[in-house]
């Protein structure tokens, strides 16, 4: 059995199938964003936040079901630190008595519970956070494109930008499709996905550029396959160890970081895929050639003539 580094997988030969898969995922994600829309958390919409302390660890599903039965809408319940500390989020206008009302309902179930705090997250704050976070993401993508264009060549920048947009749209689409709360922790995870995906893309691009400059053949498909295969062991090791950490966070980290872990899990899987089949394979239809990276003999002679 050959080690991974000795295998030659025909990645580029399967690029059409990969493009179809990516296209389907993007259509599903965009459709979910348009028709289902994101289930925005209090960080973006505003509402009421209530923290209560139990004598013993309660059932979060029972709390949620009870409050929904009593007329509260858009109820989100999660532990906050210890298993006896519970954070209840209500997407509705703030009422000074809402905290006592909620605690009264919980005490009626025969449990020992105390109110820690009840506060309002204003809609204006939510609007500001939404605008700033969106602008931050656009700025990050713009800086990435400039960096890749400066370090490599503009065709690489186009491939990297499309790969990052591909990853971000699919991750956000997953949250819209399954109506998972989208809050600031998820936004932070998306920014982390951009960084991870870009790092993976840069590694592949470095090897592609090196292969083009040193290879004696002009078959770009073969050059790309060799470059991607040489980085495969590194990619699998990095992605695999990161996924193990994220799985531990998902199952052991508690409700506070569950959505953060989900966003990173989806993002790393999609980002690893896009580093090969979006950022890498798109260089073929963009018609990247050896001359794009290595100046011709004529250009070198002209530059030498201009020197004093």
C-alpha cells in the first residue's frame, strides 16, 4: 500500500464533477438564504436576555417547551458556564417584569431557581453590529484579493476570492437551511474560516507556482495534479487534527460554543474542498500559463536594455 505522498490522485480529471457539486451546494445555500433567511440571534435583532440559577442542572428542552407553551416566542435556552446557570433569550420587546414572570413559571414546576439578571439588547445595537460585521467581512475579502494578486498574479487572486466566497456562502447557507441561530460567535467562526481557507489556498498556490517554474512540461492539468498531490499529506494532517479539536468542542464544549464549532466544522470541510477544486481548478478555465509567472526572453532583454 503506497503512502499518501507517493500516490497520484487525478484531482483535475474530476474537476467537472466537483464543479457540479459546488454549484448544487451554492444553489441550495442561496435558496435557503432567500426563502428561509437567517435565524438571527439577539446580537443582531435585539430582545430580552434573562439569566437564572438553578439548584441542580435542569432540562433545557423542558424550559424551552414550557416558555413557548406560555406564549413566549423565539425562545433560545442554553447553559452559561456551569450546568446550573441558564441563559434564556427572548426575541421580543423588553418588559421590566419579564424576568420575574419567567422565574415564576419555572418555580411553578417545583424547581429551585433564582433570577440573576434580566436586560434588554437594543435593536440599534443589533443594526450597528450587523453593518459593521458585514463591512468587516467585505474588507477582509478585499484585502485577501489584493494580497494574493501582489504575491502571485491576478488570476490567482480571482481563484482565491471565488473560493472564499464559495466557502462563506455555503457556511451561512447551512445556518439558514437548518434554522440554526446566527450570532456573533458564528460570525467570528466565518472570519476564522476565511483565514483557514486562505492559508490552505496559499499553500496550494505556492506549490503550483513552484511546479510551473521548475517543470519541463506544458500540460497544466498534470502540473496542477502533481502540485496538489505533494501538498495532500499536509492538508489531511492539518484538517484532520483541526476537525478532531472541533468535534471535541462540539460535543464537550457546551451550548455557548456549539454554533461556533458547527460553523468551523462546515467551513473547514468546505474550505479544504475549495482549496483544490475552486481556487486550484479554476486556474485552468482562467487559462493560467507559464508566461503568466515566468517573463519571456523578449521581456527580459527589454528590461536589460533599459538598465543604464
